[in-house]
């Protein structure tokens, strides 16, 4: 008997037991859809974290010093800016300040920095301008505000050219930042950026304990980091525990490793339901063999070979798992999109995950279909004909 005839007979058998076939496929549908939904959510979360880290800036090193006795002076910052591979450098002072406009008062994160901050931290202005070197030199009372801060104090008005009160002092708004959203749990939009010299006066401290450094290229970041660490070691001999240099790429690599582990773990957990679905197929096929013993005996009596019977039952198992896998893919994509809209999750669907899930469901159908198919093919035709 040809392969096409075997497929037709298998499909006819499945069609004659619609409810049983549907319940059998349910295990595969749940398994495949679970794999797609869980892995897609894990991959989406990984992309979201990567995007948030990228918002911090590109080719970025962060230098932190600890304690008031170990600060980065202007001379030391200039020395760091002259190192090989350094493109730009931005010292930062920060704190929480009270901002007021008319009757609206709110606490906002203040950042005092230089003109290179916009390049180092990839900060763009949607309206107006960013701070420049003259603002720092002349200690200008100007401010660049985040999009959330602009909305809080000015609503739909254009803030550029208007004034806000920072700790009781009037500041002119010269620019509004492009929205960056939250990054690693901190809002990048509820901020006020002022010139470094002005910021030091507002936070009542001249100490600089944080510097952002941008490398010229991604390939040179390890070299630049080594240069910075050597320079700091010479600046602060014997105080290596009092400062740190963090490479943004190291953070991204760590997060990628954690995300990959989580994705594999979630995929593995969901795959268990596929195996359960495969056991369900095997059980149903064994029942089917028992019910159709007489049919198998008649077929073998009129010339059907063991291979034909084996192929028929194996095809039935593969069709059940294959159709269940296809429906599972559609269900997984649908459920993922629903969860994405309801729970505001980042869900990332990939064709490779869908394909692997489908192939795995087919493999499960083959593996768990072999035993009942083999049992059917081994039936003695005389005993099968006498079976009631």
C-alpha cells in the first residue's frame, strides 16, 4: 500500500473520532502554545532590558569614587579626558531638589554636568537647546528639563523661555529633552539638567564623585577601561577599594547571560507539557489499537504487510501531533498578543522558536506513536480476526 493511501486511511480514522482526536491534540496545543508564550515573554524582557541599558549611552564607562575624601578634581578629570581612546567625558553632580512653578511644587532629580553629557549619555533635545560651555563658565541659571517635568509644570505649553524655581532660585528653561522612559527602574524624564558649576551650588557640594566616559569605538572599550584603571591607580595609590570603573558592555553581557538562562529554563518547563501531550497520544493510540484489532486482522488477512499497519498508526500519531502543533502556534501567538496588550509586557515572537516547537511536537508524535504502531503491526491475523 502506498504512502498516500496510508495517509488517507489515517485521516479517515481521525475524522471518524472527532472528539477523541480533539482531546488528544489538546495536550500538544497547550504544550506548543506554552513554549511559544513563555519563551517569547522571556526574549521580550531581555530585549527590553537591553534597550534600557542602551539608553544610558553608547561605549560607556562609569567612574565612581566613594567618600568625601576621594573626589575627582578638574585637573584629574582633564587628565582622564586626554587618555587614548577617550572620545568625550562628562563629570556629574546629582541630587533631589524642590522645583516650583506658580502653585505647582515637586521633587525632581537634578543633574549638574557639562555640554558633552548629551553625547556621552545619548541625550537629545526635542525643543530648544542643551547646555553649553559658556553656561558653565558664566554660571548661568539655565535649565534643560525632562519631558515629564515639562508636562508637570507647563502642561501643553512650550516651556522654552519660561522660568521655574529651583530651591527658591529662578532658572530659565532653555530646552526640553526627548522622552527616554524608565531605565533600570529610574525615570529618565523627571529630571532637570543644569550647568555643572550651578549644580554644585544647588546641591551644596563641590565634590565630583561620578564621571561618564565615552570611548571612540566599541572595539577599544577594554583597552580604554584598562587605561582609566591605570590612571586612577596612579592618582590614588593604595586606594583601589575607593573607586570603581564599570563597563556598560559588562552589564549587557551579564544581563544577556541571565536572560538566556531564564529563556532556556522557561522553555524547558513548557516542554514538559509537550511530553505529557505525547503520553496522551500514546494512550489514545493504544486504545485505538485495541478497538480496531479486528480491522487490523482483516487487513493483514487480505495481504497488508506489517509495514503497512505500522505506517498507518504512526501517521495517525504524527498527524495528531502535527495538527496540534500548528493550532498551538496560532494559539501561542494569540495569547502572547493578548497578554502584551493587557499586562503591557514586551513579547518578542521569533520564527525559530515557533519552528522548533512545531518540530518538537512532530518528534513527540513519532516517539510516542512508535510503540502502539509497533504493537498493532505485530498482531497475529488469526487471533485478531477472532478478537471480540
